[in-house]
């Protein structure tokens, strides 16, 4: 699906494009929806009040909206927790290699070719959620390590 960055009027002037999720009923949170429902009930025609079915339908929609919001927040928190746990696991894996000898394949940015790096791991690094091990001056991502041993190869 194509994304439209700017929309122009027939005169060639840019027109503001509003995100669909932030307009109309899509922009309402549960509290605003409840306020709108109360105002509707206060201002209804006393000779033709809103039916119980319509009122229950609106309340049901409000609860569904709140459940969706709660679910989204829970999923966001779960994702953050999993990312944090994965980072801790990677850091632990990298730290467990300190003092051991590893072989890794890394891409040389100057030549664009893969090279083999071997040596003793002297440090573990966690940078931008990724774990690295230090071999001399090099920082090697742990996913590039092809072998680990207790003695030099």
C-alpha cells in the first residue's frame, strides 16, 4: 500500500492530512466516551428516551474499547519485559565467555569480505540491546561466534 506524504489542493497548496486514528470516535478514550454518553443522556428528548438496548450497546462498545486499550498496554509492557530479559540473557552469555577462547567470523568493512577472528575474550559489552565480546581491540557480536573453547586453538 502506498503512503501519501502530502496532499495538494487543485490550486497546488498543501492540505493537512489527519491520521484516521486521531479523528472522530477513533480518538476517544474510555473516559471521553463515558462523558459523551452522559451528555447524551442528559440532553435526550424526554418523550423519546434512548432505548435500553441502545444504551447497553454503547456501554458495551465502551467496555470493548477499554479492553482493547488495556490489552495494547499489556502487550507493550510484555514486549518491553521480553526485550529486557533477552538483553540480560545476551549479556550473561557474553560474560560467561570471559577468559575463554573464541573463533568468530566478522565482515571487514574495508574489504567487504568475511574474516576469521580468534582470541581470548577479555570483556563483555552490552550496547544498544546487543551483546558483544571483546577480543583485543575488536568487539565481536556474540551471534558471530562460531566456536568456544577453554584453551587457545
